[in-house]
C-alpha cells in the first residue's frame, strides 16, 4: 500500500500555469549569446505559496520557501539545450512555466573565395563565388548579404526545421556573378547576420574582407549618337572616348572632303578636330579583344540670325522702357497737382 502511494507521488508531473497558480516571467523570452550571462525573474501572485524555484541545466535555483519572486542568475550559459523553467508549489499543486531562450553564436570567420585565381573576369561569363561562414548558430536565423561596394546585390536566408541546426554549423553561401563592365574596379564582399525579429536583439553582423574585381569588356559609350550644331565661324570637336578593358583602339570614318583635308592628322585618336569643318555624318569605332562598338555623330549646319535682328530687338526694348518711364512720371505729376 505504501509502495503504491509513493509511486503515485513520484509520477505526479505537476501542471502548467492555471488561474489558481499564476507564474510570470520577466523577460517572457530571451536571446542570449552562448557563453554569455543570463538573468530572469519569476514571480507569482498565487495565495498560499509554499515555495518556488528554477529548474535549469545551468545554475538552477532549488525550491525556496517564503518568497513570491525568485531570480535566475546564470554567469555563463554553456548548454545548447538550455531551457529553464520556473516552478511554484501551492498546497498540493506544482505549477511551472518555461522561458523560451534562443542561444546564438556568431561565426568564427566569414570569408569569400580567393578571386585572384579568377580575375580578370570576362564580360558575359558567369562565375560562382562562395562566402564561407564557420561555426555559427542557429542556422535558421542566419542571413547572408552580398555587396558590390555599398550596393546590395543578393540576400540569402536559411530556414531549417532540424532541431540539431540550433548548434554551431558551417554554412556556405554561393553567389552567381555574371561579369559586366559595372563590376570592373569595384569591390565585392559578404556579410553574415543573425536575425531575431528585433534590431535590439540582433548582434552586429560579421563581414568578410573585400576583394576587388577586374573585368575585361568590350568598349561602351555613355551615348552612342550625338548631334552637333555647326554655325558660321564656329568650330566643332568630336569626342569618341569609350570605356573599355583593355583600352581600345579607334578609327574614324568621315566625309571624303574631310578625309582629304585631314591627311596629315591621325584618324586613330579618340578626339577629332577636323581642319575642314563641314556638316555630314561622322562615325568612329572603338575596338579591343572583346569586340567593336560604333558611335555616330551628325553635324548639322545652323544658320545664324539675320544681321541687325538682335540690335533691332534691343532698340525696341529701349523705346518701350523709355515710354513706360515717361508715363509713370506724367501720372505722378498729375496726381500731385490734384
């Protein structure tokens, strides 16, 4: 008989919080760095409290009588299964409440692939660049952001339902880069961050070292066509400077009369100032190993305004101003006489 009673008592698991046995936790949940300190308070407004305590794998607090609040103060959280609960003994009941704790560990290192083995990149080709994050937890809260200079070019997140993913793991983020002229001379790097839904809870991100990209690309122009106006007595200069890697060579295609008049001038420079200034179509090509790009210019002749037109307009403005001033003076004199 006594054996039966003892067995029943040992099997009594206690019960979760009810209206007759309140348990309040502050904070109600927590984000804690692995190895860092942890502090929480448990309180109860229940009547006839016989005792309360904390069950914890790190520095738990035994049943303490005569209190209505009790602090759990852990110097260093070193158990990845850390899941403390506060219990309150009231008469024959024991109520308890778990405090959800998310433990995290920032990565030991964050690094990207050695790009010296890839550069120079070639325009149009795709390259896989890796960002290695070592010994980070939890993976489900990890995000990896890729940067080109200050611009974000990709963000990757990881959602894992595997319970073991709460402990430190290595993770590799892969970014597919399609080489273009925009990447030439810029720096690329990655950033690992743990997100817990609140800026106050998020630890500072860990960044890799930046690496500079070199891209070989065909010549490009800001504008591939320009219209230039030619007025009597004026001169024009055509600029065909292209952006390219490696540097391009240039060739001009101009009207025959200009070609003959410029036989002593090099037609393989990016800027052309023809000695014979005539309207027409002018084209230049910029060429390197990656290709050739053409830029066109249309030079049009614009007739200047008729002689005397500007002087006539100025004279008319002068007379109108004098007439208006005279009217004002006459008006003031008339009013003063009245």
